């Protein structure tokens, strides 16, 4: 059973009821209701499900920028500077204009600190957001992630959990695809941007292929 998708989720109770609907269970009135087993399970895993889905994508809705300020004290060894990460930090995307995984400089994240030899640290990162800030596709993926977590303790059915896992994987792919399209040119590689502007390169490469560059966000 699929939850109603005509209304966006605005509270954790809405999220819980969407997850429960995927499992064919009845709705709850309040996720904080300690007398209800479904509510207790959803309350236990709801924020974790949100954070996990946020860490699995480069979500526009959850992207923030911040110029960090170096701590007065340097790290004990290995690096020259350390910077306290924002309290809502979940995943690093860029440091000083370079992709985290492809940076020409060396960085490490230890606990809640970014360690670096650079005297500046301007970062783009994925931040923790409320369920009401997510768009419809993200919300569906989050609800299914929560459904994955509560399926076994609530229904005792491995088959039910497997079905929800498959639905989650599809929903996550759809949400990430839509999000990537909206990210625009900055999220594409330099080669993709150059290629996209060159009619000659496109004509040579796709001479026998009817697909267009626009089909590959």
C-alpha cells in the first residue's frame, strides 16, 4: 500500500505514517506515543532514516555554504589548522572550491573538526534538515528508508522488508536523478560542460546515435 502523495510531509508523525502505509499498517496519531509499538519504532529510527538518505546524495535542498574559522589551538600533530564543523554537518562536498574527493590539498575530518594545512576553509556541505524541508521525491525515499528499518520488528516478515528495500532503491535513484538535473552545470564535470558547448564534438560522437547530451543529466 502506498501512502498518499498529494500532501507533503511536514512532521515526523507524517513521515511515520507514510512508512507505516508502505508496510500496510494503520496510521498513528503521534510519533511520541509511547503506548504504541509502531510509534515507538518510528520515533526510534525516524531521524536516523533522514540523516542516512541525506548522506546518500548531493541534495540541493540540504546544501549549505559556510566559511569556517580556525580554532585558536592547532592540532596536536600532522596539520597546521583545525576548524570546527557546523552543528548540522552531515557530509562534505567541497573545500575551498574543490570537490572533497578530488581535492589537490590534504584534509581530514576527525570528530567535529576539519584538519588542514590551509589557512582558509570555505566549505559546501550536506546539512541536516527537517522532513518538511525535503521535496516530495526525497520524502518518499526517506519514508521507505524508515520502512526498511521497522519492517522486521513490526511485521516479522523478511519478504516485506525485501520488498521495501527494492522500493527504496528505486525511489532513491529517482530522487537523486531529479535533484542532479536541478543542480545545473556546477555539479557536472569540466569535460561534460566543455563537451556540451561543442557542436563539433557532439556531432562527431553522436553521428550514429539518436540520443542527445540532454538525456544524460
